[in-house]
C-alpha cells in the first residue's frame, strides 16, 4: 500500500479533496477526542485537463430526499439493471438509455477513476456572461487615466457575446445607456438616497408601465428587452464604450479644502445590484467595483467628508468608536445577500493609499465569491496585471471563472454536515444530513457560490453521529458526495460530481492508524479557517486562546511523554509540523491586527478563506529560499538565523514577494561587481531569485507586492516580521552565535513557544 | 365742464319707467325701450380719447406737482423735470384728499400703477446711472429714502431734511456742495438724483445677497418632450428657434456678447439634463428619474456661455426633436421641472430665468402632481373661488424658494385640454414671470405668435432678484400691492424677475393727515441685478397735490388708472369671494364715487339727473367692460383655464394694456393715410357698416372684420381678391400686395403688435361667419352673449344705484 502522503496527493489531484483525517473515528465521542474535526478542503472546480465532461444528465437516486448521483461506489446489478444508492440504500432501476449496460460496458460514472465526473446538461437557454463595471470617478487624474486604460483593455478580453454595463459614481451615480447613438445618455441617481430595488428599476425604466391609458398605440419593438439599454453585448458596443470610457471625467463637483470628495459607493452598488436583479436574475454576472477611496456619503458611508476625522482604525473599533461601522456593514451585507440570491458576484478593486472601507464592504465579495484586490494606485502593475489576470483563460481557451455555483454535500448516514467556510452563502437546505452543530456557515447542506475559479476552495466540516455504544462496524466505509452545479464561462450549465469514501476505524484500538492518517497540512488550514471565521466575530485574544487550547489538547492526545517531563515530549512524524504551523498562524495577519489596518485584515482574511491548500499554507507559513555561492538554491528555515550576509533570500508570503540581499551581497551589488565580466557568476546569483520570483508572479492571483530590498533597507521589515525571531535583542548575547540577524521584537520565538507547549502538554494539572 | 348734462332728460324719463317695470318682472325690459336712448348722447370713449389727443400738442413736463398726464391712448413726449414719467408711474388721483375721512367719503381709490423698468420711446433718455461711491447711495437716516429732489438741503448744505419723514441727516463730506441763494445746491442740475424723477444708483456690496456681488444670470430652457409636445410640433419649433435666439440674449451694451449663460433640460415623466460643455464632441444626456427628490446631476457643463459651446448646443438642439420623435410617453411632471431649474441656479449661485415649455396636466407621480378638477357645475356658486386657487400648496412653497434664489419662471403652455392654469401659474406669477398660453397649438397657424412671444420674452430687458419698496410721505402709506411678485412681509415686494412689461399696482391709505402745502410724495425704489450682473437701484419719485375740497379730487382723477386698479382688485377678490359678490362690490363702489360727487360737487338739480364728473365720465362704460369680462362673467365657451389665465395676466398689466384689453380699439379701414390712424369707432355692432372693413385690437387679439358687402376695391386692396366669398377665414397674415392701402394696413398691424408685450395673431372674421361670435364678444358696448349688460343698460343701472344712495 502506498503511503498516506501518496494517497493524499492522489486524492487531491483527482478529486480536489484534502481531509484532516483519512481514517474516520467510528463514534462521535472518539471524533471529538481527536480535537481536529473530520473536515476537508474541497476545490470544486479543480482544473482537470484529463477529465472530459460527459454530455448527458446524471442519474439520480429516486428517493426524494436523497437524489444522490450514481457513482463508482454504488453496487450495481447488471443483470437486473438495478443500482443501489450508497447513501440511502435505495434500489433504483437504470433509465432506459442505460439498457445496454453490462460488466464490460459500463458508463463512465461507474468507473473508479471517475470518482470525479463532470456532466454538461441542458437547462434553459444559454445565458450570456455579464460584466457590470462600477467605477469611482473621485480619483486623481493619473489614477483615473490608468483605470480607464485598464477598463478599455479589458473589453478586448471579454467574450464577444458577453454583456457589459457601466455605472460611474462620485457625488452622483450615473448608469450609462450603451445602445444610443449620438447623444451619450445616462441615468443619474442622487448619492445620498437609499432606494429599493423596485424604485431603481422603475427609475431606470425597466418596469413595464402599468398605465392603462396607453392602449391605443402599438408597442414599440425596443420595449421587448428594456435591459438592453444598459447591458449590451461587447461586440456591439465595443467602440461606443471605449469612447465613453475615454471621455470619462473626474467627478466635477468641487471638493473644498479639508474635505474628502463625496463618494456614493453605497448607492452605486445598490443601483448595480438592483439593475441586475431586475434584468438578469439567476444569471452569472460580475459586478466589478473600482474604488479610490472610502464611501463618504449616503447609505453605506464609512467615513464623513471631513478630512480631520480619520477613517476608523482597530483602536477605534475596539473602543466602539467607529460611528458608521455597524450601519455600513449592515447595509453592505444586505446588498451582498440580495446579490448572492441572484447569483451575481461582486468584485472590489480598491486602490488608494488610505483605507477604502473594505472592512465594511468585504461581505460583498466574501458572500458572493467576488475578488478583492487592494493596491496603492490604479497606475501600478500590481493592479493592472491582477485585473488582467481576472480574465485569464484555461487550456481550452475558456475563462477561469464560473458562475452561479451551487454546492451540495451528501453524506452517508454516519456523518452529518456541520458547515462550510469559504466564499459562499447558505441556501438553507435542511436535509437529513445536516447537523445541528454549526461550524462556519452551517445549518444547510447546500451553499451558493456565485463565482468560482479553479482555485476556489471551501473548508467543509463534518460530524460523526454514531454513538459510542453503537460504533460503525469495522471495515465499513463512509461516503461523501459533492455535487456542484454551475454555469461554465462558455455559458454551458454543468454539474460536477465528486464521490469519495474513507474507512472507519475504531479510535481505541486503531489510534496509531488514525494518527498516521492525519493530514497535518490540511488540518492546519482547516483549523486556521475556523480561527479566522471566529476572528470575524470574536476578540483576537479569545481566538488565540481557543487555538492554543486545541493545540495543547491535540498534543496531549497524540504526544508521547512522561507526565510532567517536558523533555520527554515527542510527536510522531504525521504531526511534527503542526505546532509550527500554529505558531506562524498565531503571528499571521489573519489573527493579529497589530500593524494592520482593518481594511488590510479584511483583505488578508478574504483571500485566506478561499485559496487552495498550497496557497493557504504559504499564507500561514511563508516560504523562504536561499541563494548563495555555496550550492543550488534551497528552501531554508523561516528563521532569523537564515538571514546571513552572503545570502540572497526570496520570501513568498502569498501577498508579498520579498527579495532580500544579505549585507555582503548588498555591498558587492553596490560596488557594481555584477557589471564586471569576471564576476559573471555574481550576476547570475543576483538574477536567480529574480527569475524565480517572476515565475511566481506569473501565476499568482492577486499579484503579490514585489519588494526588492537588502540588509538594513526599510523594506526589509517585511522579511523581519515574518521570520521566527530566534535571535532578538533579548537573547542575542546569551546565544553567542555568529550567524543570523537579530530581530528587534518582544515576540516569542518558535523555541520558546514549543517549550511552553511541551510544558503544558505534559502537565498533569490540565 | 364737469357737469355732464346732455342726456339728463332722456335718462330721467327712461329710468322712471324702468323702475316701475322692473318691479313687475325680472326680465330687463331694456330691449323694448333701447332705441329711446341715443347712444351718441351718452359719454363716448372715442370722443374723450380724441379730445385728449387734440389737447396734447406739446411735451408733458413732470415738473409741476399734481398735474394729470395725458391719457394712455395719446401719443406724447415726456420731459422729466423732477417727477417720474407717467410711463413709470400713473396715479388714480393727482390731487389726494388730505384726510382719511375725505378719502372714505369719496371712495375714489388712491393707487399708483408702477412699471419700474418700462421701456421708453427712443426720443426719451433712459434713467441715468448714478454712482455714490463705496459708501453707497445717500439716504435718509430714518426712513432710508434715497437722495431725491424732495430732499431739502439746510445749514449751508451740510445737512438735508427728508421730504418723506422730515428727519435731518448729515451730508457726507464727499457729497457736500454749497447752496445758492434760493437754497438749492449749486450742482442741482448736474446730478440726476437732485433734479430728475427717475434715475438709477449703482448698488454696493451691502445691497447684495450674502454680501457678495452677484454672478451674471442664467437662462434655463426646460422643454416638455411628451407625446403631445412632440406631435404638436412644439418641440421642433422651440429647438429650431433657440438656435438663432441664443444670439439675442439680453445685454446692456449691444456691442458686447451677452454674459447670460444657458442650460437645457427636457422632460416628460423624468428629466433629462444636458451637458453641453464646449470641450465635448457631443452633448451628453443625464436622465434623472428620481423626481420625488429633485437634484441637479451635473455642475460643470450644464450652464454654459453660448459662444463657448455653440457647436455642442446646436448639435443638441438638432438632436432633441429626433430623439423624442417616437416617444409614447404622455405623462408629464411639472413641480420637479421647476425644482430642477431652481436647484441648477442654486448650484451655480446665480439668479436667472426658467423658460418652461409645457403641454399637459402633470399627472405623473411626483411632487406637485395635479388632478383634473375642472367642474363647470361649480361656476356661479360660492365654491367657484376654489377653482382659482391652486389645488396644491406645493407650488406656493416652491414659489417662495424660487423667489429666495432669484429664479424667475416663464411658462409657455400648449394645452389640448384642462391643465389647471390656476395652479401651474402660481410659480410664474409669484416670481415675476409670465404665462403664455397657446390652446390647441398647431405649428402651422400658431407658430408665428409663439415664436414672436418667445423672441420678445427672451430678448426683453429684465432685472433679477429684485426688491421693490415704496416709501411715502407721512400721512399716507402703501397698504396693498397687485401684480406678479411675492411678499414675505407687508412692505417689500420681492420679484425674482422683473421685466420691462410688468406693472405693479400699489394702493395707498391714509394713516394721518396730509398737508396741501407739501402735497404727498412717494418714492419707489427697486433693487435689482441687471442682465449683465450689475446690482442697481432704480428710483422713481412722484409728488402729487393734496386737497381739502372734494371737487379738487374729482377734477384730477384718471379713470383708466382707476379701472386698472378696480380690475386687479376684483380679479384678486374672486380668489376669496363669490364672483357675484365681487361684481356687486365693484358696482357699489363706483356708485358711491359718483354719488359722492353728485352730492358734494355738482350743482343742485333734479334727482333724476345723472351727473358725472368730467374725469370720470367713462367710468360706467369701462366698469361695465370689467364686469362683463370673461373672468367675472364667463360665457359658456370660456374655459376655466382661460379665466385663470386672464386673471393672472391682468394682474401685472399697466394702464395702457388694461385700457385696450377692456375697451378694444376698433378702427374703420376705409381710408388709410400714412402718418395717422383713422379715428376709432365705439365698440358696438351698430357702428359697423356692412360695407366696411374694421380692425379690432385688444392687446391679446387682433381681428379684421369684413362686412358682407364690403367694397370690392377694398377687398382687392387688402386680400387681392374681389369676392367676399373667396376670403379665407383661416388666414393669419395678410398678403403682401403692392398697393398703398395694403402697405399701410400692414404697417398699422405691425405697429399695433410692436406696442404690445404679446404678439397678436390676426384673425380674419367675415360678417355672418361662425367666427363672428368671437369677434362680437369684443364689441363691449353691446349686450354680451354671456348676459353682460350693454353700455346703455348699465348706465341706467348705475344711475339707479346712485339715486338709491342719494335718497
């Protein structure tokens, strides 16, 4: 049998699933004792170039409350042409089209290698993709110009039949009509007035007039599709829209000294949501919001227009001093929920030096599966390339985005679904497999994921329901089926079905097996998601304390030690890295708000709860590579001792890429050795991390901030704040080592953390 | 002289008879006995007018106090010698009674009709502009009257005593001047404010809103583009015309470009604003559908200088008719339209004028939404007054906001049915604007009238954000004001806009005794922003005599002005009183005036004699015209809108306009000589000859009546056809024929049109044609179809009333 490492890798490659435990404890009690819940990271649209979609409808179990999809785990009676559902044990006849079925002639969905299969189904007319740009015009001239160019460029990236729309806002909100010739026409809304969806649709003339007085006259043809005026196929309005964007001016209303420009982001979004709601409900659509500052008026306002009152900080929030926070958050949540119901996702592209209100607005993207991109200016390659990458295409030439996803999770009887954490909203489907115990977004086994891309990953948490006295019989297998329905970017409706099974194990007799089935990477990310989810509603220290307690309990459960003897403490290989992940997680911006603005925290958390396992791990524990003359580039410990004068370091934190030149290297570089022919090898050394960084930059979304710094440089703080502070000003002389660089911090180092952990784990008093 | 006795006998006999009969039956038996009174024997307006014309052969100088000017129908030149020209101020009485008792006894209204920005004929100099420097115009310390010829300089010129309140004020050093031996300042004739009745002061920043010199005003054109507006052709006509009209925006110096900025809005149920910034290649349309809470969606590019944005504006005006050519929207809003204009002016921080072109009752859901409340059944009942009141208070408060911003509204209406002029007119009337109404507008036949009105309305001299204050000498006080304006207190007449055609009638009451020696003084000061954005004060001074003898009062009255006052008084009265009561009050007051005269001034004679004061001998005939006007006595075919329209229109008319409106000018067109007009004939069918052609002018209408057997030569000269039957009654303009008669007739028509503030469409009425009914309505000496008495009958009725009062 292959190692668990191989098994896990294989499962991830095939099904996009990583479980915390790959053997499941057979009773509820045992499961809770394992501390880390049975849970998984699931990537619904994991790219599978080798998986051709099948062109027929899935076969469903006929039991009304089951409807599981026929899968390789089902028992099939080829002679009777009957299959048994492996979730509810209902015996179902095959549909007539399966008449020719036999042991040697099996449909794809019965073959083991198709545990993940994708169906293309016909449901209604194909709906075009919709892109609605919502553009802030309260920008600096240079920024606006850059943004205009990016938007114009994006038109060429859209599929020609996609519908586009344009809303601009500043003090007022303008919805631009795209179909008209001659005079450019737009509908204007006051930026201070909250309007209902119905009012917005009426004001845009989208509702048919109910006035009876107008009989007599024939209906004009343009009435057939009133929405066309605002959302037009790209190929038709390409030129028109390019011109329109070109003529876009900065908000003309004067901004007095000492004031912020009046920015009606709230109303603009409500108009965008209302417009799509009225015209294309349940159709894939992206609202793309571009902002250069915080909303300063009307509903959803985050800060007043007086410059002397700064935008809320964590300090203000903790002191309950953020005046607009609750109201604005509530407003955007309501919008996000409306949008999610209709399957429209909202992206936020925020480029400003100060905060822009992402804290209040994050739910717009978090609940609808939209992107959040944060930058300093629209005139940076960070924004430009990130934005371009939104429209990247896969190996088939299709956009790496899908819309209107609905993820349904079915479990066999011994399991129940507790919840999901990711860019989704609950669909409140209370099936028999829904647990009362909620983790994340719970109380349902169906979630709406308005926008998906191949890396979108949800954390899904389960609960073992069997009581201790009636455990699952040995050798049994539990099964989980993930059914993801979505609108492919080529407008097809598709259903992807992933069915997996794991063995049950008795936790008392087979604890070693269970321990070795532990996927510490997945577990770290899944626990981190729980922590981040908690951090959204709880105080930071409470979350840390909870994480610490979980870690200690886990160590007590699986550690090998003599009571009250910390030195005897040992963890097996399958858990060895876990405490280190937790150490870095504790220090990460996902749980630490110090040094981060509320917007930044929201931004980091937003990305953390949607990326796949690899990226998430990088976020928790950044990767550090070392480049030197002493050998090929190698990964080194994320530790201050890795910072050496004759090394170049490349750190990837997901959000930042830092190239750090050690003291000596920096001096050489300054002296210009790389220019000299005889030091060609130095030149190559300098170039190597740049090339590697470039490779990461090529694929990462959003584009990381790229930092090139050196020993003593101000930007070196990005590196210094991440590495384990094994050498600080406190212990530098005590250690007496010559290598490494001291970090000026009072934070505990990994060694101290581990010492404490061991002490607490072995302590008999807890 | 002042005893009018030629018809004494007739009336005496007749009335005795009449009274007897009347008791027996309600039917007036006048018809039977009509022939018994010779219409030529009763006072003839034509005679009076012609007499006055004959009398007046030298310029009227205003230096003499208490001198009644020639009649409004007379052409005369004015020389300002210290009192305002009658073109600016006309009084009902130039010899005011000294005491309140006398005034009450006589019942003669004491009023002045003031037209502050009246245009003067080219041979008279417009008011001089006086600059008193940084400290502003010199004024009396107490009553704040402005420096004028009535200020008496004392103490060698170091101080002056106010003619109004007698307070003594120091003369500021920079204004000091020595006095001559008569006590006059040496520079008296160098300074307009010391020697003239009318002049202007340059106002300082203290006289401006928020202590900030005003911005140049703006004109905003708001065009209804609903189905009716497009279909009637109004939209394309307006857009076409505006392209040329924009070059004729008002300016003070004809060589300079106008500084007035322009903006454009179209609307139906929603409003479309246009960005016409000069730098744009194409205008941009911004639709505001949130009519419940109006706002201006753009700042930059809405109000623009015509020259900077000419191409964009022209492109816009070309495209508007196309854009809405296929509209099916029939509903309109109105309140938000004005709000939009107002907000735009607010945003630009300037005063200005809105030109609203509107077609229908605003029934779309919005503030100021109206319902159709035309109910013919209410006419003649006590509830009739409610029909003249606005149906929603919204427009009253909107008007107030407009006035505060200096936003004047001119409304052009193109209704096909009831639009509730009474309500829609509230804002224009309160902001010093005008309402123009083109019922059943058809491009072909009404275009000329509309375009001429529009051209004149845009081009005419106008002031903005004006406040008028009338100060009087101790003893009398301005108590009541009539016209198109808004008042938030009892003394200041606020006018968002004031143009050269608007007159304000001011009523005075005694609050003390006046002295014969000093007479009564009044000073009308209008603070306004000129069309070039200059803040100014226009001052008109007027001094009249005072008398302790009633006879003197009756000798110096002006009937035309009295009628102007009475009509405005009555037309306002119907807002709060039943029409019948208003009519009775009018008759009653006139009877009292005449009875008072009879009792106190006329030589004793038989009670059966009707004796009228010379100055007021036309009072009965004119009063009758007022009483039978459409407003007070509507015919069956007169719509409520028409009445409301006329009611509002009269309220800002000057004396000349009310005169011709109530007693139209009827010219026989048999012989036409160049240089002079034929003598008019009285407005009675009896005066029309079958063989003649007549021209009738009311200030609003122009008729050419053609007798059934009109001479062929005449027809040939006028119409180019010999046959009566070939004359097309639908013609609105006369053919241009190369004969002196035709030329002269067209000249006359043109000159009539030039005299009036509104363009008169020519209607050709053939005798015994259906249209003659309309024409006959204006033959005001005859009995009217709606039941109005003939002149003769009314005179008898007045006589009866007077006799009752005397007995």
